[in-house]
C-alpha cells in the first residue's frame, strides 16, 4: 500500500539520464514512473523476438519472448505480463508467478492485489495474487478487482453455437465472484460493482431482447427498463442506478425512483455519503452535472469523462470537454484551462489543494488549483501531494532527462 509519509520529500531534485538507456535498445515502449517517483521503467526490445524490462537504466535479469501491460503498484512494485516458451505469467519485480497460462491480459493492480484475465485450454477465468480461479468458463469480460482483493467478472456459463438464438435468449451469462457463480443466467450482463465489504455485487442486466434491469447477487429488481447503466452501492448498502424508461433517464434506488427529475441521459454516477451526483444531458448535445437532483450552471458539448467526490464528500470534481478543449469544474466553478488534454485530478488530504497535469500546444504543464505552472516539459507523470499538503512531487521528462522535483506549494499558489 501507499506509505506516502516515508517517501523522500526533502531532496529537491533527482535526475536519471533517460536518453542514455533509450539509445541502448532497438526501441522502447511507453515509459512508466512509480508513484514515489524513484523509478522510471519501460519494456524494451533487446533483440529479435526478445524483450526486457528496464528500470532506471538497468535490465531485469530475465528476458522474454513477449512482454506487455507494464504497471507500478501502489507499493511501488513493477508488474508486467510476460511470455516465454508459449506460456504467459505475471512477473513482479523480475520474479514470475509459478502459475502459467495459455494467455493473460487485462492487468489490474491496487493496494491489495494484482489480478488479470487468463485463458487455459480454451477456458477463461482470473488469477489474483498468484492464485487462479478454480472454475473456468466459456468466456469472460468486464473484470473487476476491488480494494479488498476480491475479483469478479461477467462469464459465459454455457457454450453456444452461432445460430442458437433460443439458448442465447434463455440466458448464457452470469457473474462470477472469486471464481464462484454469484448470479443467475441472463442474456447480457455488464458493469459490476462491489459493495464496500466485498460481500455483495450489483450489475446491469439484459433480460431479453427489449427488457433491462439491475441485479444484486442472485436477485433482480422487479421493474424492467429500456436500458440501464452501472449501479453503485451507497454507504448504507443501497443500490443506485441510472435507468431508462419511456425514452427518458431516471435515477433509481433499490428499485424505486429516487430523483423527481428525468433527463435525456445519465452517466458517471458518483456517491459520497448522502450526496449523489451524475453527469446529465438535459438537451441534445449538452452535458452538465446534477447533484442531489439540482443542476449545475455550466454546460459542455462533448463529454464529462470523470465525476468524483473527495473522501469527505465536500468537493465534487468534473473533468469535461467543451468546444474542442478539456477543462475542470470544482463544485460548479470552472477553472478555464482550455487544455488539449487533461488527466484526472488529485485532492490533498486537507482538501485545499487540487492538482493535475495538462497538455497544451505540445507541452505538458502542472496545474494547481486552476493555476498553470509556467514551466513546460516533454512529459509530466502523475503529480503527488505530501500528506501535510505543503509540497508537490513533480515527475517530468525534460530534454531527455527524467527529473524528480519537490516543489513547495507556497511557490505555486
């Protein structure tokens, strides 16, 4: 897990000459940086059909026929999906799991685990922390790894031929939690959510050609809808979901209408305590946010890609695109960045600092509370805020050099 207090917040700058080791290889893939900023890594081509993992200019001891999906975990471990002798495995800090598979993909990492989708002898399942599901299935999609280390996925339970419409309509998909079936069979299933303890799951279902609903474990809501999106559990273990009926979208809680108003579309549900927010469209081609059924003032014409609350629920952030540019709204106030690209912001522990990174005119910049830091770089990786909210850890590429910088916040505001 993240232990941010133990990171080096005192050394003002550290450097690694990235161009030096880039030139040593045939090519390199996307560069990744650890959250603490101490390690920079990439999958590199070391020869014909030979790949290695380079960290701070040093290769892991083992090379691979194939490697992909490189990620750092919150505990700063480096994970990759690797293949040798036509067998795939998860490799962490140069050590591969004993479990081997015909194929492996969809790598997921969090503070409690590392998981991925796997194929063995034409059957599909998941592997989490080196242990594969006991039961495998005809197909798998929509995989989830929650913060308790529980895994879930939509699985095809029964085989089906291309023309077997009757069997398909009777339902061939279910939800598997940790390899155990946790739902009845349905025509389609998508968007699985866990509750906070990992003891329950909720998901959207298609019952037949025309009817949709929400499932919770092995039961489903009595109401049927024209469509439904991802359900979310509240702190009180209630299930909230956007649903469509009569050509309009409504917000429902435990199978009953929650909000009075309806909309042309509802997306990206966010819940924190008693506060509920969702991205809405109330006129064609226009998007906004409704919090507790009260609309924000702003409108955008493209998309609201992220909508989320701070831990306390006092701060609601929307990342949106309007008139070809990306921007951020915080509690209904727009920053006015007009960026070519933006990433999901971070919020400090005291919720006084919000930081993100942006691309504009081919350069990358740090943004703090809506203020753009005047120095542009070749690339900025995800910035971090110290636990006392006094410093920012900035990780950048600048003229072929990776730089880890500690910036006092009083110089940025």
